[in-house]
C-alpha cells in the first residue's frame, strides 16, 4: 500500500529552543519541525550534544536571515573539569590523561586575562569544520589528525563564577566561531593540570537570551493538546533577530518597486549599513543595504502571502 506523503505547512518565524542535553542541533531542529509540520527549517549554528541552552530555530521565510544569527556574538556558562584531558575536550570523549590538581581560584583568576580580548584558537578535530568535503569529526573518529589553521576570535567577557574542588564555572561572551572546548583546554594547559568541558550552557545568541527560550517539553505538550497549530504560539517574527537594525517603512509605491528588485529612496534612512524594511501596512518585507547614492537596495525579500 502506497504511503501518503505528508503535506507540510508554510509557517514562518523563529522558535527559541532551550536545547536539551543529548540532542544534536539538527536532531532538535527536526523534532521541532515535526511538531510544527513546517515546510522549511534551519538552525543558526550547532551546539554540541553535551550542550544545552539558546538555539534559535528558523522556519519558512525566517531561514533567509539565519546567517545573521549565525554571525552573532554568543554567551555561555561552562563547567571546567580540571586535571583530566579527553579526546574531544569535553565529557563525551575518552580520557587521555589525568593529572594532580594543585591550582585554586587565585591561580585561575591570574591567568584569565591572557584569554580576554582577541585571541588565537586552533579549531578542535572534533568539530563540524570540513576538510576536502569531510567534517573533521569524521576524520577524528577514523583516527586521523589533520593540520588546522589558527583563527582569531574575540573573548569580550571571561569571568570565574565559582571554584570548588577540581571544577571551575566560567562565564564567557565571545564572537562567532569561538570553541569553548578549545578555550577550556587551553586554560587547562596554561594551568599545567589539563582540563575539559564538563558542562556547557549557551546563555545568549545575538539578541536572544535564555529567558526567552521554550523547552522541548513545552512544545510537545502544546502539540499533544492542540496539534501543529498550537505550536505556532511560540513563533517569533522572522525579523526578531534583527531588531537592533534600523527600521524603515516604505510607502505603497516604494514597496512595490523595492519588492520587484529596484533600489528606492526613503526618508530618514541611515547613511550606510543594513536596514529592516516594512511596507505601508507595517508588514516586514525584507532587508536592504544603503548604497553609495543613498538608495535602499534590496538584499533579501519576504515572499508575499
């Protein structure tokens, strides 16, 4: 008997998931996509299965702007396990070495300043970065180690929140592309005892914080009580991750031409940079960039209903 193809819904917006431990980012995305029965979906950068916290999930038209969330700064709290190094630099890896821990709070506080500001990191082998089309973690699982280029990242905040026994809790605010596992491993190396990530929680992703997130359990409960449509209540507007951008409202005439790919002028437009655009009815219709002649050139447009 032929299987009936599921007709997915055309829904747009962002769900801020508090990703549970043990889920890959893609597994979490596919679960929420199923609950919504959404036609199109994407996430804004991976969180390790060990990690929990803020994971913006984009659906429908919101996927057009996911790159800007991917590029945004992030915030984390992590528990650093001192005295133990692992193959993955976190608790999921195999133990490489155990060392005696003779350092305390004062020692950690003393070395943190060298990890603040712009620093250089070598991405870990257990990462989603690709070499010749293959993710590095697949090569690592096969026992291969390849050379990785160091990259510059910025640590805007690095604070010791607690230190007890052989564990230390750190708060980190950082630029995109920062590996907390590498940061913790490097700190452990400087301390001389080694370290790995025992816990990791993302507290901030761009403009979004933990206080705005919803749990997978809450989404599942809404679905159980009211089906796919009941999950829609947790969708934020497609441009909610860009609310720090200037907002322009076009006249009906300007919006018509802009949506057909033509740059237009707008009163009160900034002199340069990216902007959000609404039509005369206040509907978000896309993002644009101010060109040298002062007109707003369309960059990504929202499909009309």
